[in-house]
């Protein structure tokens, strides 16, 4: 961030620095200004961490004042025509305007753009966990652990978890639909949890997934694209 902003400002040369300074001088000037603003930002965030939003906004006043003083001091050393309260006042207004604009933009993004997206992601994770938990309620308490795989056995369903296995009177299709956000079906008789797959193996031209319970689950040709899309092959 420091390098990108410094190079951009040195190239653009705002506030008369393009006319008054050479490229290397502009790089040094803006590198110092940007570096100071980053250090002040870290100090400010540490001081106001966990504070209310209105205090965060008020904290921009001393922040802009200190940054304007630093820039004012540099300008006094570099530019012969610079000086006086009028120049400092102009610099303070410009600095405060930019700082407040950035803070307001961050506030709007955090509360009205990024927050809904974060809440939606959290809800998706919660829905996934809830779906698995609802499914596991069918098992005895001592078998309720993270799902590894499901296997169709005639009219029954073998459920394998990290805490053992149990047989349910249930169709694999119904279980796969209920657990659609948790895993995927890789064969007409097999469903797997992607996080429980250890590796992909090829035997005699056929694809297999080695699971955490050391079992080898076959991957059918029709389910191969879905397994590839999930990064299992």
C-alpha cells in the first residue's frame, strides 16, 4: 500500500509537487507523507479499537491535524514560498477532507456493503452445519460425529462418521438431497464429505477416493465431473 500510493502520488504530482520537484524528490516527499499517514493510522486504530463509531469519526480531527503539521513542516523545508497560517489552514482543510471522505467510505462499505455479504456467508455455514446436525439426530448419541461417507445397501443406508457407523432405513437419494451443501454423491451407491477425502487413486482405469476411515469409494463416470469440480480428482 505504501509503495503503490507513493508511486502514484509521485507520478501525478498533486498540490504543485509536479512543478516544484523532480521525480526522485517527489518519490521521497510522498513516500514520507504516505509512510507517516500509515503509521498514524496504525496508532489511531490501536487507540480507538473497540470504540463507538462516532468516536472513530471524531478521532480523525487530531489525526488530520498531526498529519497536516508534518506535511507543513516538510513544505517549509522544501518550498521557499511556503509559510504562514494561511498555507497551514489550507493544508489542514484538504487533509481533513480527504481523511473524513475515506473514513465515511469505509464506514459505508463496512456497514452496508460488506456486512450483509458476511452475514450471508455466516448463514450459509450455519445452514450447512444445521443440515448435518439434523441428519445426525437419526443416529445413536455415541455415533454422532462428523460425517465421512454414506453407502447404499439395498433398502438401507450405511452411515460412517468419525465415531463409528450405523445403518438406517433410508434411501441414499433422500440423504444426498438433505446433505447437498455438506457433500456430494460420487456413485449411485456412495456419498462422501469432501473434507474427509484423503487422496484420489486410480486402479485399472477407475477412479477411487480414499476416505478417512481407510475405505476406497468408487467414482462413477456420470459423477466424475461433479467430483472434479469439487477438487476431489
